C-alpha cells in the first residue's frame, strides 16, 4: 500500500511551481533523464518497457522494473520500488532525492532556456478496460473455441489436477494461428472485444487476438467465479514463465492488471499463495479455498478482493508463499507489507511452513506427501 500511494504522490514528479509566476511549468520527462542513467529508450512508438532494477536485479540480464514514459513513473513488482523521475534518478545514482532537481537543472539546463524536446513517437491508442461481466463472457467464448494440447494435458495431470478439474477450470493451449478468424467469429456472435486484454486491431483495422508464445492459458477468476483475465504458462522458458495476456501498446488494445484468483468457495479460513495455477492445484489436492496473487508485492487488487471476501465471512488468512521467501529479502519486505495490511483489515493470519527442499506448497503436497513426480 505504501508504494501505490507514493506513485500517486510523485506522478507529477518533474513539474515545479515557477517562483515568480506561481504557475505550474513542465520541467523534465522520463525520456529526458534516461540517457543520464545509461538506460536505453524503448523501440520507437513504445511507451512502456522493462529494465534492470537497481534495487533487486543483481544479474544485469534480469529486467523486472517497468518504466512508463507516458505516465512518467516506474515500478518494480519484485521489490516494490516505485515513483517518478526524481525517484528513479536517486535510485540509480544514490543522490538524495531533494538534491535531484538541482542536479538535473545543471545537467539538462533551465526549463526556460533549454532546447525544445525532440518530437515524441506517436502514442498508440489503447482501449480502457471494460467491465468484468463483459470480459467473462468474451473470455468464455474464446476458450470454447480453443483446445488443450495432449502435452499440456499431461503436464497438468502430473501436477495433481484431474481431467474433470482441468475441463471445469477452462485451461487451454494458446492459439498459434487463426486468431483473426476467431475474433471475426466472436464479433459475428455479438461479443464485445474492445477493452478485453489480449484483443486489438491489426494493421488492416480488423480485430484479432495477440500471438503469444506457445503455452497453457490459465483463466484468472474473481471471488464470484468470473474470468477477469488470462495468464499464460509459457513452454520452454526459464524466466518469466508466467505472464499476463495483454494487448497493451497495440491499436485499440488493452493492458491487463494484477488480478487475484480464487480457487474454491469462500470459507472462514483461506490460504493465500502466489499464482493462479498453484492455487488451483492446492485446492484440488486439499479441498481448501485458496486465493492467489500474482506476486507478494501486488497488494492493490488483493485488498479489493479481501474486502469482498471479508463481507462473505472470511476471518483468517494462512499465507503459503514459496519457501525461497526465507532467503529473498525483497520477498520478505513484500511479506511484511502484506501482513501489515491483513492486520489493518482485521484478519487473523499465520504462515504455513514446510520442508524447504520443496519450493511451493503444491510441490510439498504432491511430491513430499503423495510422492508423485512433478514436471519442470
């Protein structure tokens, strides 16, 4: 919660009040500061991209921090660092934030005399997110037109899901070809595609669905069982295996949000874990109700979901995040913020611990207790 407030506070970071005229004057944009920090700008036309996080990415190949040029903000979902232009400069250089403006004026020039900024790349128009009722109907229709590949079925069965559960949950294989034809069929059926993450208009202006790397599509459902969005578990990748299906930065596309996922019906006590597939597996193996977040630092959507669940009688939260939390300080920091939020909302809470040789609770139950093999 702390970081989301900070972004709002610093969203105008880079605008100052003129001391003589008393009016707001544009000072700097994120694109002005990136060259000073050695951060490359994104490909022409893109306004949002990922870079190495100076707080938590020790490997230069890792890129967890998102920079949004249109909003002049940044955020790392891994460690929670976020803010505006001055914050980014301070993080990268170690300069106290209150000194950043003075340094930028020295390096980039006074806002009244510095050269006019180069013409920016055209911004692609995106559609605002449509309501969950519409998204649910559209996604249900999309999934009904897709199939689940045999290797993906075997993978899910080897995780502990049953064929009946796999069918009920709606897991499918990503469409590799024919996305335009599927979109045309859906339009012909009167379905609404604008504002549904994953759908956008191609170069000819026709609606289509994003061409994703092959993988398993995972419906992410709210507390009422409606599909809010889709995640994809990508085949044959070692990092960022799970991604949101999004059509951000595409014509009439729409970006996904960090939605929560509920497996099971609300009960007085629920388990809180990371990842919708993990939640589905734990629920199938134990019968317990499981709420999943996309990451331990993703608290905005979680608070909204917990408010609804509290009204439905949920009183106690048992957290069950992967056991690497014990050695990952960034996950630990996110966990502390999470427990503070649970306490403020009036929930009783505790933590499940298990043999650390098993990363997740689903792994521990399936392999440690049931002695079954799980695929990579």
